[in-house]
C-alpha cells in the first residue's frame, strides 16, 4: 500500500461516518412521517366510512391485521370491513393527538390519544382512548398489523 493511501484512509472513514449517520437519521424521519401519514389517512377514511374506508384501508392494513378495542375483543380485518360495509361501524367525529412514533428497523410502534364519537361493532363510542398501532415494513411500504385502544378515564 502506498504511503499516501494509508494516510488518506482515516480521513475517508471520518468523512463517511457522519454521512451514514445523516442518512440513517433521514430514513428515520421519513419512516416517522409515513407512519403519521398513515394515521391521518386512517382517520379520514374512518370518517368517510363504507366502501371508501374499505378501499383505502385494504391497501395499508396487513392481511393479518387485528384490532383490539377497549372491551378486549379481537376483530380481524375482514370483520372490521364487514362492519363498515353493513353500516355497523359509523364514525361521526375523530380527533387524534399526542402521537409518538418508535422505530425498530422494519417495525414501528405508534401511540397517541384519539377522541371519537360514533359506533364501532355495536359499541357506542364517545370519549378518549389511548391507542397503540404496530407496523411492519413489507415490500418497501408500511402496513399496520395491530391496532389496540383503551379508554382514558375522564
């Protein structure tokens, strides 16, 4: 190895490390933005309901998706879609706040608070719940695999 090559190697590595850190930070920020956009898309789709909800959410919910509402039931993707198709699920108003996103490689957890008025699977909702949503990155896009919410005491 030439003497100048030995001398330049440490400088190259010093220049590369901040670039990799910047790239990783940018990727994390992009992933967080994508998860937050999903939550907003889901909110808007829930308010529209019916076929529009199903068409929108079918693309972003994994086939293995389950929802666990405050009563502890397990609701599959197909059962939830049937509720919107039949009119059992009707969301009149929904406000989402206090969103936090935690990234774990190709998995992510989002938490937040949701104030909702409506009916979901024969249960009237009026009030706040704290939610958790688990995501996986599959084929380059985020999909929600779990949505759990628990009522917040007034």
